[in-house]
């Protein structure tokens, strides 16, 4: 009915260190992607979906168990997760972003990326100078050389970081394998024009 809320279809995973204006522009244009977000899609964005006036104690309690946090609860019911890259920080240096992408992939959600991935300018300069038939292999090599370890990820709150690391204890290799492929997909989308995602 008119005025009623809608169920979220897409979970937006992003780093808060980004420029909010660039974040919004990326959502609107899906820059770097062959498969933009549709105007009819309903998005869940933590900035708007999580009550922002809680005390620090209330926030800590809400996310003390990451697998039961608002983020995980929404990820469990949406159809898709969109990872938003930005020009200020690599999302995979942020523990929450890694955890969200890992859960989405583990739960067999559709996962795709928008925005310009980390070191994309270096990648473009390096790769387009090579023969075109080698681009895909060179993108994979570039991403492997710049892969990040979840063990090195950080969080603004040390308690968050400790809780997330506890959830993925003994699974670091799996988390790294699942999440580092996302930058490779994004670069193939940007340079080759080949859209890739988990689940599509």
C-alpha cells in the first residue's frame, strides 16, 4: 500500500571512510560496472538502516556477535550484496567490509561490485600496455600481487575487530580466497567490459 515500507533487495557494503558524495554518485551511476543498480531496486544502507543515535554501549551490544548483528540479519534475507569501492580506502582493509562480503559469498548471495577498485589506475596503466588477449590473465596476476590478508584488516572499534576475528578464526584462507576475487571481477568489468559476479 501507498506509504508502506519495502523489503530490502540489495545490501550495500561500503567503508565509512569514503566521501559521502562520491558514495552516492557511485550508487547512482554504478561507475565501472556493466550492470548498474536499477531504479526499482530497494537498497539497505547501514547509514540509513541502522539507528544512529544509540549510545556507544548500545552499539557495542548490538554488534557484539557479528553473525547476529543488523548487518548479518539483513544479508541473510536480501537477494544480493553490492560492494561499493571508493577512492579513499580499500574496503578490504576494513574488517566489517570483509566480513560482510564473506557472509554474502558463503550464503550464496549474488555479489557484485561497483565503483573503481583499489589501485585501478595502476592496473589500467599496466594492463592496457600489454596485448589485449593477455588482459584477463594480467588482471588476475595484478590482483594476486596486491591481494590483502583479512588478518591485517582493521576496525574503528577494537571490540568489533576482536569479535569479527573470533567469528572467522581458522577460516582466514577461505575468507581471503572468497573476498580477494572481488577486485579482480571489478577490474575485468572496468577494463575488459566483462561483467562477473557470484550468482549471476
